[in-house]
C-alpha cells in the first residue's frame, strides 16, 4: 500500500523513533526534578530539542513553548492573546480556509464579545495583502492567518501581512502546521509575525507533540499572554504540566532531520508532484480537474476532482492500493469548508480527493496510478 495522506499525518522517521525510545525506558526522569542523573538527562534532552526546533524555524530557543500539537497551540495563542489585548480593542481578523482549531476558536470569541472579520480567499485559496489592509479597523488587535493550507497547499503572503500588522500594531499569529519541512521558514526575518503553531506529526515526528513559537521583544520578554493551562509553571509559566520528554525529543529530532534535508525534500516534492500530475493527465485527461493553485503553493499537495465519481467511494475503493483522503482528516464527514471557500459547489466537493506526497517515496512508486 502506498501512503499518500501525508497532510493528515506522517509516519515516524526511524531516527525519530530511536531518539525517543530511551526517554520511554531508562531515561524516564522528570526534567523539572534536580540533582540525579535521570532528571538531568531529561532536562538536557528537552534543551537540545528546543534548540533543534528553534534552528529549523530560525528563532531563539527561548521562544519555543512545547504543547500537545497545533490544536492546543492555536487555542493558546488566540485565546491567550485576545484576552490580554481586549482592553485595546475587540476586532480580530482571520480567513475562511483556516483549520477548525483556528476558526472555531475565533467563532467562540465572537460569542464573548469580540468582533470577527473572516476574509474570503480567491479561487486559488489565497488572501492578498491589500484585502487584509482593507479589513483593519481602529479596534483591530489580533489576526490569525494560515501560512499554508492543508487541503489545497495554498500559501498566504505572510511576510507582507506581517509588515502591515507591524505598522498597525496588530498581533499576528500564523498556523504553520502544514508548511514546516516543506518551505523555508526564517522567523528572524519576519519581524511582524508574533507567533506560529507547529505539530510534530506533520513532519515525521510523534502525534500529540507540537510547539508555539512566541516572539520575545527587544528586552527579551514575552508579551503578556493568558495561559491556556495553569498549574506547576512549566514553560515559563505559559504551559503547565510535566513535560512529555519522549514526545519533545521526537519533535526535536524530527526538526533536526527536517532542517538537514530541507532543500533536498522540497525539490523531491516538486519532482514527485510534477511526475504524478503528468501520469494523472495522461491517464485521465478530461475526466479530472485540478483544484489547486499553480503559484504560491506548498509542494506535494494535490487537490483533484474525478469528474462524476464520488470521492468517498473512490478513496474507499483505492484504499487497499493507495491511502488517500477526500480532504482534511479532521472533518471528513462534513463537506470541506476549504473547497467551498474557493467556490466549488457540493457536487465538485464530493468528487475531490487530496493526494499529499512524501519526499521519502520514490518516483516509480507513483506508477501505481497508471494501473488504476
Ligand atoms: N492546523 C492545520 C493547518 C492542520 O492541518 C492541522 C492538522 N490537521 C492542525 C492545525 C491541528 O494539528 P494537531 O493535529 O497537531 O492538533
């Protein structure tokens, strides 16, 4: 079976597994304990992981806060920052293709008095900087803009939006879950971007492990933010709970590997995508239609309609041969709000499948599509 649902999740890299195992076995110490070896080793392992995550994102290690994944990271930043900034205004901006862990949080905030603008993407799944600028009000305090989309692969102009936010004193958060390991990220160069969410299981690390990057100011201080999880004060008091050392080590190792292979993996994803598109075009011609944008796109995500064929039936039928999905794994029972946002009707949504590639497969494995 060929696994092509890598935007839903990825398998753990063998080196990630090897790095994690000691922390499930002999190195079981609590990194908050002191003096004895198992605790010191756990603390050192967490420190190294933090350094590796920061290196992948090009930020400082003390700007990384470990979490259970992007759902928590998005909740923490959106709720925590808006709670602190509410005395300055109540308007927040997001887009209509966000993951539910952003959209649902913003909609919740609406119920407690925030005003929400949901920007509409164009047919390629992008918002533009001008559109963002137009949405700003004197009361705008916060924006959450997806960096790259999980169903289409569309990339938003985060650098331009960050410039606008910086000039207008708006806190900008970006859900970067889908872009880590697939595009170059250099947070030092994107001044106005205040926070991002990442999740290890999207780039060959373990599930239930992620992080927030939260920018410190010129004095080395975090902005005031209300924690989502109060307790023992771990992670600078911003995310309490005994650190999941094995999962953090897994995230760190996955980051180290992603950084080492970044250029190679990106070019492999582009090559695999071009190869597969050619196969699909030759084999299915006018019976298929691609939804994805051609520019400003994460490599390796293909959203395609098989005209007249129900996507659930197709994905089920292909399952013994190829693992695919109809869209986001998180909301597969509902018609995709992302595909609706780019203007597809229900019929077109119901015939769309998502193919998400991995740089760790070989081109010839994609020949399986020739045999369908
Ligand atoms: N944001 C995006 C864009 C995602 O694709 C996902 C996972 N499907 C999430 C957030 C949630 O991540 P996690 O599984 O780590 O909670």
